[in-house]
C-alpha cells in the first residue's frame, strides 16, 4: 500500500510509511548490467504511438558500442521501461582522465524497418495478416501480442518495410487502429489496449495540466487514390471510354471514380472482350475527361467517402458560404478498390470533428502508450471523455539515492490517434 500511495502522489501530513523507498532501476547494455556507470539523474525516455521510442542517457567511465541492445527495467525481472538499440554516442571530455558518453537508443520498432515485405493478402482477418507478417518477416525474436481485430481486408505489399506494412494494415481497420512494439519485442495492433484506464478527476494529483482543441486536421470528405494501371490508347477530351491494361482494378458495376493526370473522372462500368475479370479492357460511361490522355499514361482508381452529417455541422460552424466539405487526399498505390473504400471511411470517421488533446504530469509508473485516460474534470474547466495515451515521457524527479530515483511521467493523450503526417491538404 505504501508503494502505491507514493506512486499516486498522495502525501499525508505528518505521516510516513516505514520501509518505503523509491523504485530501483537496472540498466543493461549488450546484456551486461551497467547501472553503476549510468548517471541516474541524466536520462529520459519518450514513448510514442506511431514512431520508435527513444532513450537518452549518459555513461561515465565506460565506452559504449554502437548497435548494442539497451534495456532499462525496474529491479524485478522483465519489468521493462525500455528496450531498444544504441544508435548514437557523443563523447564529452570532462578532463584528461574523464570522458562522459551521451547516448541515444531507439526502441525496437526501428529494428523492424530492416525487414521488407513482398506479399499479398486477400480477404483475410487483420489479426491473421499481422501474425503472418511478424512470423515471416522478422528474425524470430519478435512475436505478436494483443491483436483482436478480425475484420477481413485485402492488401498488397510491394517491397514495403514492415513498419509501413503494419501502418497500412492499421489504417484499414474500420475505425482506424495503431500498433506498437513493447520492450520485450511483442507487437500489438488494436484500437484500445486492454489495460486499466488512468483516472483524471478534480482530485487527481496531476501537474501542469493543459487542454487543447484543434480543427486544423478536420476532414469531412476523404478521397483515396489506390492501385493504378496504364492507358493503352490515346484518349481525347470528352471521351466516354478508356482502354486500360488491367480492367480488374475497376468496379464491375455501379458508379466508380478514376484519376489520370489532371483528369478527375467517373465511370459506370467496364468491359473485356475475353469476358474475364482481369486483363486488358475498357472502362465505360466515362465522364470528366477534360485533358487529353496519352497512351502509356497512368490511371488510378479512386474511392470517396462523405460524412454528410459532419459536412452540415461544419457548414453551420463556419457560416455562409462554406459548404462544410473539407477534403483530404490519401495516395497509396498498394490499395485495392475495397481497401480504398475502407481507408476513406475510417479516415473521415476519425477526423470529422475538432481533435481534443490532454497533457499533464504525474508520478504513477503505470502510464503507457495505448492506455486510456478516463477524464472527468469539472474545475476550473470541464474535460470529459476517454483519451488515448499517445506519448509518455519519463525522467528522474527529485533526489537521486544511489540507483533509486522517483519518476516524472509526462502524458500526452487525445480522443483520437494522430499519425505523423496526418495533414489537411485542401479545403473546398
């Protein structure tokens, strides 16, 4: 109980708990314990969803080796704070007999970037695809962890790095998802990690609380440009049919969309003289050819998703003459038409309204990316909802006692997961 009370930041006037101490840490490089060589008041960790974790620390009296495995854990075995690879080391010469090495290590997500995927998956559950990717395209020390998503998708990877492939799979989840690599090389992919939520109320001992709302990334229409093929005959402005090298990418019936150069087109069907699903053919009922298309020019499929309710709300918010249509373009040549449709809907669903973020500092050790913060604050302002923890920064706080030190945890969370590069591209 005393340990939990201290981690929760609860102090009671005139009361101390006998036997309580700050948590001890163990730091290993290349499998060898190097805690005594590490300056315990000069290290920090940053965990982020969507990018590798980073760890900075300083060694005194020990020369590091680039590429070594780095682990930081509590005294208990396998109770990890960080696991990764030492990538940078900078020597600071203090005097003729003393050198300090300032080191930067990167989490195991970086290691996955060394693996390249050349594979297609057709109508398979997301968790099956993730398990196969991890099994086939790592060196065996990585394994799949929590991945409950069983929605079926079709996706192609053409010399795609493994992190890019996992990003792609996560983006195709119906409501969007995220993935991470833990310090023990477990790959999780989900929308919410099943850990107990952190609580943030009026009485929570949090410091430096910041709350923000942001409309810059909003979109009420998303258009996804997917797989492409080539035009096999010249096309004049106003043409109603286009001959292509691969007819199979286009919808067989109903209204479809395609783009080639500056031509943003619709079509109503396709034909193939052989009567087969794939191969050379013609898309028919074409409208929107305003510029000539040369033989050999690329033509790609497009899927558009509109959230009409969000568009109406945005029009009311922005006022006349705004239409409320805010368009975001995504281009991914590996996506089939069905995958483009899923990606477009998921993108609008996640970003159809203003994004709220919540930042604060605490001393609890349990905070981790992918966890939820259950916020119910009424004073001095109202903050309510379940916020996804997207970044946790960890650094020493207070007096260092040998190899023990208290922690400061800086938590950044949001109602939605935002990937680096999720930018508003165009407003209509």
